[in-house]
C-alpha cells in the first residue's frame, strides 16, 4: 500500500523536497535493461522540469561505473540522478517514488519489478517487452522499446497528474496484482486447472 510516512522518510533521506518529482527504476545495470535510453528520457524531462530526480537502484548502479557516469554527464544529468546501488530495502525506497519505470529493450520475461512496484501502489511506465503489457494492462503507460521520447512523454503524463490521481492509479495497479498474481489467486487457478483435468 502507498505509505505516506515512509514516503516522507525516504525522500528526506534522499534530499528530495516536497513537490519534486522522483522517478525510479530498480534493476541491475545491463544494456538490455535500457538505462541509457532512460537517461535520454530523463534529460528531456529535466529540461522541462529542472528539479526532477531519477533514482537508479540495482547491482552496479554506483558512481564507480565509468560508463554509467559518462552517460549521466553526456545527458547533462549530473545533478538529477541518484545512484543507489544494490539495496535490500526496495519496498521502502519505492514508497518515495512518484513513478516507477521498466525501460527494458529486449529479452525481458515476466518483469518482477513491475509487479513489485504495482503491489506497492505505484503507477508505472514500461516498454512493450516480454510480458510487460500483460502485467500492467489498463494501469499502464506502455511505450515502444528504445523510444526515449515516448518514455519521457509517458513519464511526464503521470508526473503531471495530481497526487490524488496517481494514488488512485496506484491503487488500481495494486488491486490488479493482488487479483492476478498473489499466492492466493495463483493457488486458486491451479486448483481450477486440476479440477478441469479431473472432469
């Protein structure tokens, strides 16, 4: 569930003032995960909204990765990107986000990070790779893989919503995950499948 107390704590710890949009992607650093494209999108967004922050969480997303730091500088984002590295407190960090992103460019199966973000009550933007469309369905902003402009525009649409509108969208996303992917719903479907086979 969206947690306003945890949201305030996380944003305070990250140095994010109230009203500043915080967009995040939680995934390891790898070319197929679309970090370079997300940085291009973030550069577009930062020109429109200079205070915007991008939180990157995952293995190898740290300042000691020269290729990553170079891409941040190339896109003029040195003051906009927070490199959090690998963390064990992902649900807590997600509470501080306004929008979660999955920018994968290829070879994505079932994107767990989308399910986790939606279960946390976050509106999401995802590229149309693997099962992303099925996971987020009507809670979605789905864009073509590799399209930085579309990624930026979809993130901006969610950013432009009121906090109440994002909250409602997040609740819809959470309800979808609970309905389709909770342990209880999966168990019910296995039972139904078993009974069909016995009929």
